[in-house]
């Protein structure tokens, strides 16, 4: 769900910030991690890693920081 969240927020940011300088860079900062996280759910190694407590902590921390970044930006 975090991957979908980051993709959605990045695409919404891209659409509604049109005309602002560096909007593509700011949106890609959200879209790329979301796409990578989502892609990792399709591989066996990614699924195995995502079931660990370390992965949960990393995803929550990075996802939360990126979400805050999307609102600050």
C-alpha cells in the first residue's frame, strides 16, 4: 500500500503543480521509490525481504518522510 501511496501522491503532485519550477524532479522523488517498492512485491526476494521487521521499519520511515516532503514541497 505504501508503494501505491507514493505513486499516487507523486502523480497528483505532478498534475497539480504544473508550471512550478522543478516539478518533475520533485514528483520523481516520490514516484521512483513508490515504483521500486511496488515492483519489489512482484519478486520472491522482495516479498521475503518485505516480511522482515527491518523492511517494515525502513518502509514506514522512508514512506513517512517522503509523504511529509510531498506536503512541504
